[in-house]
């Protein structure tokens, strides 16, 4: 057999096609998707809450609105409401100027501070970007207030040593920004990325499982009715979901060591994640056969950006944002952030996953009922079943 003949075999052609196809999909989806970082940082919504009635608070609030690189800045909101929205990741940053800010600055006896609150239980780019931006703001404000204080000190030369030392300290402590983090994630990238890794482990396993089980479904058509086989496929998927989820959590507890109180809720979500992803990826395979696996690859790659683990919906380009609304990955990742690290309930995200899963299962039922032709069942199989 010549090499040219080997290249014409079905396996070689399929391998060549997949090599080119996967390269096109991965680079064509990932590279445009990640150009949103840091280009779309300005789309993140933030809040500036000024409770100070003095001139300093109003001046700083005005400066921040003019200079911060954000298009959506809420100012007509209370600090309590802003923190509530931050906790749900509806805001990326809350800047709070306290009531006593101007009075403290004019007094000069103690440091005055502005609270910059960041939520760590969310997209990694958001928390890291907000931390960098807040650090820069604090440096500028510290320099600004220290300069104003120094101008006053320079007007008093020939002071006693003790008084001069006090004034020097006053310059250093004229302003101190207070960075507050809520829902802190334990140190380590493995902790921050755990929601995405758990979700992807379930999704990829479910996608491969769907291909294998639907292949068995097709091969067994002459041995049982398509209704019974469809039920067998779902029952087998549930069995795999339970076993694979136990394995996934075993590794998670060995490496990440989350709270033991979260075991059963996390296990339940991982099982749900598998079943929803199974039915979601099975649609194309039920519809077009093994070729559906090829079509599932770009959908998978798109969801790795659209799942919200790295960037939020506010930063996503339209195709990725649209995908996030029908993507089981997005709701799974957000539910894991809420369950593992946040103080909010994961229920809204879990119910959204259930809705996606039920919708996908309904589509699969319709495909099996109306697209798949009825096959004659072997008499031997019927007799075996009866026995």
C-alpha cells in the first residue's frame, strides 16, 4: 500500500479534517473573544456613593466620574443597595465616600478613607482589573491630599522638633484608601478557576458520553423500541453522572479542600450539570449522527469564553453574550461561584440550568419521535424481553 493510498483512507481524511477544523475553531473563537480584555473594561458598571455633604466628597466624586474609564457609573444609589448588587456581580466596583470624609480631612488629626469594595467571587479579569484601578486611584488621591497638607506645613518654618514630626506624620496620613473585598476566594488560581474546571469536566464528559450512548442507541434499534432505548440512554447518563461527579468531588477535596458542608450541594449540582450538558450536546448528535460531535466543538469553545469565569457578560461581544443565555456552562459556573464562595443563593442559576436541560430533553424527544424512522424490532428480542 502506497502512502498516497493511505492518505485517502477514511481515518486519514478524518484526522486531517479534524486537525484543520479544530485549529480554525479554537483560534477563530478564542482570539476574537479575548480581545475584549482589556478593551471592554469600560463596559463594566460601577457605583459611586457620596454620603459626604462637604466639599471634599463632592469634588472627589466629580473627579472620579470624569476620570474613571467606565461608561456606566451609578450615582443615585445607596451604599446598601450598591453592595447588594455587587454581591450579585451586577456591579464591578462600589466606591463609598463616608459622611465624615470632609470633616476628617479638615480636622487633620486622623486619617480619612474612601471605601473601594470589590467582589472576588466572579470573573477573574474583573477582580484583578478593579484591584489595579483602585490602587492607581489611591496613589493619585494620596499624592493630592499629601500635597495640600504639605503646602500648609511649609508655611510654618522654624517649628519645634516635636511639632515638625507631628506635621510630617500628618502629611503621610492625610489620606488612606480602604480596599474592601467581599466573598474572598482562597489563595491560588486552582480555587479561582474551580467553578470553571468542575463545569468543563462535566460538560466534556457529557459530550463524549452523548456520542457513545447515542451510537449504542442507533446500533440497538432492531432490539428494542426507540422509546425504550431513549429511556435507557437517559438512565445510563444518570448513572454516569453520579459516578463521575463523585470522582470529580474526590479530586476537588484532595486538591482544593472546600468546606465539608458543601459536599452534598456541590455533588447535586455536578450531577445536574452533567445531565443538562448531556442533553444539550445530544441534540446535534441525535439530529445528524456522529457529525454532530464535530458541530459541538465550536459550541464548546464558545462557551469557554461565554461561561463568565474570565470575563462578565458586560464585557462579552454579542455572539458570546447570546450564547451565555442558552449555555449550561454559564449558569453552572455562576452557581458554583455562589455556592462555593459567595453569600448569595445559587438557586436562580440552578433553576436556569434546569430550564435549559428540560428544553434540550424535549428537543431530543421530538427528534427521536419525528426524525428517527421506526425500525422493525426483531422477534427474538421481543421474546427475550417477555421472558
